[in-house]
């Protein structure tokens, strides 16, 4: 059974002239990794706000259509309970930091504290997660003194500390260098192997294509495409709708225009190399 279901969802922010989401219908399953891509201002963050119940519980405006999470109508869901089931990393790392804690250590511990996790366990968890996210050196720092990239890592650590079944992650690497980005993807991959459900908004398409199971393409408030990564990235017409394609797919397209056909569209470097090797034989 689908875990999250949207049926004809249209949502308009308060005072906005146009809906930010238009007639969206889709189903998300547990245990899958969904990459959400698409043009700027297309509605990706709004979609995340909906998945986390912030629409309609925090953002008022007008919501039409039906949506359920785990069988419960979104309008009737208790958002505090939902926050213990769905972890959300906001796009802006500056809104994520609580502002009430003096050290990064306490900041990461905050969610567990609220859940009543025993102190010993909290300490051990924070240390483990800090190692995983490679922020051991930040633990005693003031969260308000961090750079954007450091905040992003701390926000990420805080949310995985909550150990929810579902993670909605909105552009977690926008402030990170390639190395930091790679390590975030490695951690997301670990979460995936623990059968977590992941919904990740991310522009770095080469990495998304490598790790995600499915892609959801959002543009002008609509779902333009949804499906298996290979299936979605075989449709090059999406290029005209603001979708970036992986290098491997673009290379195969350029080569097939020169008469060098691929059996199907490669989306990662290693797939591309494999296909080229087979072709050369
Ligand atoms: N709080 C808000 N109030 C009014 N309009 C908003 C708000 N947040 C976003 N929007 C509008 O909704 C549309 C979708 O935005 P957003 O979901 O942030 O897109 P994306 O994350 O894909 O860049 C945009 O036109 C944006 O201006
Ligand atoms: Mg956004």
C-alpha cells in the first residue's frame, strides 16, 4: 500500500495569485528513495512542506484535493506526532538551527531530548552521528557562529539523530563543497539501506541519478514526470522544461546523434563506460 497518497492536490499560499501546486496526484511507497528535481520556483519546496504537514497546518492558504499519510487525511494529522515520523531538513539551513542551544552537541541532542531518550544514550548517539557526518570538531561550537555549510551538516546530523522512518530533505548540499556533498550522499545511501523512505530535493543530478530509485520532476506546480530513474531520464524533452541531465545521459545522446546507438540511456558514469566497452567489442 502506498504510504503517501496525493489526489488532485492544488495549493495556493495566502495572498498568492496563482497556485504553487496544481492538480498533483502521486503515490509514494515506503523504503524508496525519491529524487525530486525541476526548475527553480517550480514547487519542490512547497511539495516538501505538504509532505511534512506544514501545509495546511502551518501555512494557511487554500488546499484542495485529498492527501493521506499512512492512511490518515492530512488535515486531521497531528503535526507534532508527524514530526516524530517524518524528519525534515529545510532548504534554508539558517531556519533549521533552534537558536536555543549553546553548543552544536546540545543542538543535535535536542530532538532526542524532546523524545525523552535517556541521557547516556543521547551522548553516545550524538558522538556517533557527529563522526558519521564528520563534524566532531564542531561539537563544542556555538551553532549561531557556524558557516552555511557547517549549518547544513549540523541540520543533517540533528535530523538523522531523530531516527525517523521518513526523511524529507530539501537541497542539503547547496552550501557544501564536492567532498561534503559526496559524504551527505553516502549517508543518505546508508539510510536507504536501513529501509528508510527518502524524499530528496537536489540539483546535483549526477549524484541523484546514481543513488535514487525514482525521480519526481516538478515544474510550474505540476508533476511533469515520475518513475524509475532510467525511464524519466530517457525523456530528453524534459530538457526544455528545466530538467538537468546527467553527463552520462548527455554523452550518450550526443553519440547517438552521430549514429552510435546505446541499448538504453546510461545515467551514471560507470554504466556509460560499461556500455561503451560492450560496444567496442
Ligand atoms: N511562503 C510563500 N508565500 C507565497 N508564495 C510562496 C511561498 N513560498 C513559495 N512561494 C511561491 O510558490 C512557488 C513555488 O515555490 P517553491 O516551492 O519554493 O519552489 P522550488 O522549491 O521548486 O524553487 C513560487 O512561485 C514561489 O514564489
Ligand atoms: Mg526550493
